[in-house]
C-alpha cells in the first residue's frame, strides 16, 4: 500500500535524516519501527503519510501515485489512513467530541461509516464507540482536551486516528505517555484491529512491546533502515 | 450546524483580527456607498436636476391674451406634468430675491414689458429623448416664440458633472479593490495562524474547498454585519450627509439630496453583496496564493 523507493530526506543540506530507505507496507502488515530518539522515526512516518516530501527517491501509494504529485490520489489515500502524531496534534480548546469526530467530515467509502455533513447530523454514537475502544470514559465526551492528562490526550489522539476504520494506521510512539496498563490495552487494540485487516506501522522506544509482540521490526540507525523479519527480534 | 460552529470558533480564536476585518469592511463599504450615492444623484437619475424637469415658454406679445388657450395644448404633450402661467408679480418676486437691481429697473418702466411666460414641468420618468421631442413640440405650438431650455444652458456643466460622477464611481470601484486586498491579507493571516490546523485537516484528506468553506461562512458573517453597521451609520448620519451633499447639489439646481428608507435598503443590499464578493475573492486568492500548508 505504501512503498518507499530509495528515499532520502534532508531537512537542510548538512543534516541527512534518512539515507536511501526502501520500505514497503502491504495490506494487513504490522511493523515496528525502532531507533534512538532523533534517528528519524517520525520523519519516516511523515514521509509515509505524505506530510513530508522526500528529498530524493519516491513514495508510492498503492504502487502508483507519487505523493509529491497527484493531490487527488493523496487525498483519497489520506481518508483511509489514520495517523497518531507523537505530539498528538489535538485542538486543546475543543472538546473530545470535536477532536475525535474531525476525520468523519472527510468520510470514506465502503466502511459503513457515514460521512458527516457540514450542515448537520450527529456523530455522537460513532465517537462514543471509538472512545470506548481506547478506554476513555463516556463522561469526557464534552470535556475540553486541554483539561485532560497526557495519557488521556494520547488516547483521544488514538481514538481520532481509528474512528474512520482506516486501512493503514501510522502510529508515532502512541504509548509514549501511557501507563503500563493502558499501554498494553492499546497494543491489544492495535493487534485486534490488525487481525481485522488494518495495516499498522508503529514507531516506539519501548523494548518490552517489541519483544513481547512478535512482529517484523525495522531498525533506524543514523538514517539507515535495517530490516529484521525475525519476529520479535530486538537488537537494542 | 458544524460548518457554522467551525467558522465561528475560528473567528473567536482570532478575535482581534476578526474585529479589525469587520470594522474595516464596514468603513470601506460605507465610504463606497457614499460615493455611490453621490454618483447616482448626479448621473444615475437625471431627474434630480431641476433644470431637466422644466422649460420656460415665452408667449409672443400678439398672442399674450391667448396664453390660457396654449396650456391645454402643452399639457397634452408626452411627459408634460404641469403648465402654468407665471404671473408678473411672481416673476418680480423672484427677481427681487435674486436680482434686486433688475427688479428695480423693471418696476420703473412697468411690468407690461415682461413677456408672458409659461412654466412647463415634466414628468420625472420622461426619458431624455422623449423630453427633447416634447420640447420640440412645444416650440412649434402657435404663439410660443421661444422655449428657454435650462437643461441646454447647463448642458456643458452637466457633462462635466457627469465626469465627476464617473470619477466617484471609479473611486468606489477602487475602494472595493482595497476591500479585496484587506480580505486577502486577512485570510492569508488566518492561513498562517492556523497552519497547524490546516495541515492536520489536509492530513485527513480535506480538499481546498473544504478549507475554503468555513472562510465563505466567515465572509457571509462579515458581509452581513458590515452591511448592517453600514445601513445604521448611513441612516443615523443621513441628515449630516444630506447637509454636506446639498451644499453642492442645491447650489447647482439639483433636487435636495435625501436618503429615504428605500435608498438605505438598496445600500444595504449592495453593501452586503459587495462585501461578500470581496471576501470570497480575497479568501480564494489567499488560498491559491499562499501555499503555506
Ligand atoms: N522539521 C524539521 N526541520 C529540521 N530538522 C528536523 C525536522 N524534523 C526533524 N528534524 C531532525 O531530524 C532528525 C530526526 O528527527 P525525527 O524524525 O523526529 O526522529 P525520531 O522521531 O526518531 O526521534 C532529528 O535530528 C531532528 O532534529
Ligand atoms: Mg519521533
């Protein structure tokens, strides 16, 4: 679904974050991306979602469209992609409902999830379902995200990323702010979603997760991506 | 309606810039409307010029006694609203008011030397071409020796006044362009301030039109409130404006300038549309131009 072909990324001419990375994420795949902080994990994920453009090489969506060219294809691809940002990218001045329901405005065909109209319609139930999945209590529905704790915010961000039942979930350290129990609840959730066919790529620091959840792992080191298909292999 | 709350929430977030845009929109629209009124009074409605609405017909001394019989003939012509014989006293009064010396000398020789004069008033709706035909018709009536057409005499002045109104029109159009620029700057600022938000929405697959849609709602809000402010200001300031305008219009023989409720309503509609168009064009241009996100 997402293919990176010899992708390099420079933020400025001296600092090369990624060097000729080849990577391919197929339907129903589950990958970990590990690496020290500053290794380029976030950059890699942003390249996959099209938020960043490659300096060299190409990022192909469904094998055809290059993210740097066709905006229509990118838009329809994005509707089928969920992204959990490392810094959440939530609107703190808006309620949980308003944050979580945002992707529903853009809809997506074939999921049974109705696109909400800008001119009316309630999304309360869909949002409550998503909140339940990430273990957010129903009463937080109308709470402003700014009043939530870090862990709660992170779960709001996850709920928002999965509310549209995306084909691909790109999660950048989605458990970074969670306590032990919630971490595993979320990892369980991701595995369940993966079983239902959602492709997942998950960047993390957490060795425990990588060791216990036996999935292929990509190691980023000094901008070079090394693959380890031995599930659960952890080199660090 | 989510769209409305999205737009209003955005406006609330950048409250100062919203207020500034609202009031500058109102100010520009009011200034433009004042120019528009000016232009309309001079040019748009020729009937406002009194000279256009009347001619003086002088009756030959031979037919002076039959002046009364001329009246129905003149009244029967297209567009003639009134035809009255100007009595000598009335004329002398007029002279006394504006040309007292002349009045004095005529008084000495006696008012018999004054020719009989018929004041003909035209219908307001009479077109310029029809009016000319009617004037020609009056000229050919037996007994009328001279038709004094005030409009002919001031036609040179009117031509230059028309240029004045064209100038005012152009200034109005320029003001509208200024409004477009104000709006462009505003929405470019919005884009800059909400860079993260727009980026995120694009990340969900939002199209350009989706991003533009709340801005269009915002444009509607500006247009609505600015034109409401505009109508209120013009309505409560109509007296002052009329005094100012009439220093010019009355001296030149125009009808007194007034803003009635109909004119205020029209101004409101025009201000709303002008404001809306300017903000939509400004927002669209900002989105096309500033590919920040
Ligand atoms: N927008 C940016 N501009 C400049 N440098 C950046 C930017 N984003 C990331 N970097 C740099 O790129 C490197 C990799 O960052 P990142 O992808 O966030 O790593 P990770 O997510 O693995 O911690 C870091 O050295 C970081 O400082
Ligand atoms: Mg990171």
